[in-house]
C-alpha cells in the first residue's frame, strides 16, 4: 500500500510517498521550508501544497512535534501556540481533501525504525531520540512504540527543557564543537539510562548522518546506533501509522 507521509518539524515539513509494506520511499522527498512560525491555517496551506506536489488524494499520515491524543494536538513547544487544542486530522484533512492520521513525530520515527530500521526484530527495551530543532523521544518494548516527551525533561540549574541544551539546533546556533555538544548530549543520555534502563539506543534526525563525529562522546551502557532512515524516519513512520488506521 502506498501512503503519503509528512513530517512537520520546527523549520520545515518534509514528505514523500511511501510503500508501507517495505518502508521504502517510492517518490522523491519534497521539502517546504517554514522559517516563520506558521499558525494552524498557514501550516494547513503548506500541507495542502505538499499533497498537491504529489497530486495526492489518498490517506495521509502526519507526524507533529507535540503530544498527540487521538487527533488533538496538546503541546507545541517549537511551533505556533495556536496548535494547542487543535484537531490536526480535521485541520489538515479539510485542507487536502484526504483522510489524515496524526502521530507524534518521534513516535513516527520510532515506528519506522522498529518495523524496518535499526530496531527491526529487537524485542528488548529501546530508547529512540530524534535530534533537530528540539528533541523528540519514544520508547519501545517488544517492538511496541510508546510516545514520550523526554526532550522536556528538566535540565540544568534553572530546570529548563533538556532540548534547550542538547538539540541539534543548539550546536548550530551556538557554533559548538562536536566534542562540547556531544559531551552535553552524553550527560543527558546517561540520566535517561538511569531512569529507563534501555538495552538499545537509536539516535535519529538529520544530525544522525554525522554520528561518527559525536557518538564517541556519549559513552552509554546500552548499545548505541544511528537511525537507518536518518531524516526520513518520520516520513516513513507517519505513512505507516496512516496505513494501519485505514
């Protein structure tokens, strides 16, 4: 089955048509930059443009960086605050004329990695972190993915969200060395290990393509691997979620 997967991030949305039986992209990936903080109606317009790019009228899966319950968005740390309380499936479904299924973006990435990628066939405890504008997270046991919000774990003396210190965007914005940023990320991962005792840790997001530059500074107890889908995991997982809801 072919499904359109869309991954909404803090600075862009990315989409592609996915074969949900194999997890492979069957179209070129399309990206729409969103440098401005789009409100829900503006984001709906961008999602509509994404669907139009593929001349798409079938089911759409959308990964969103926030807490999703049913199809309602309850948090929006890195996007417009008017998304809070918004029915994402209704909003984006009206814009595209297609049935839409909503999922947390990191949970989408986790689903892709557990079904087809770095966690395929692993039945132990898996922690997946996606590093981008913020930090997305999910946990899996026996292949079942559970969304989490560990990027907002209180961190530092002021108790701010951990993603303010260890997101990939922080390294770029502050021009940190891989060693300094990787060391901070390593401290964060160490605390999560004490809390969750994962046996496998998967790091995703675009920065995972550079994992050789910072993995050596993390030093976890668990096995540490990069996501196999790199920055496409959210697209694949969102499409998989929509296909399973059809």
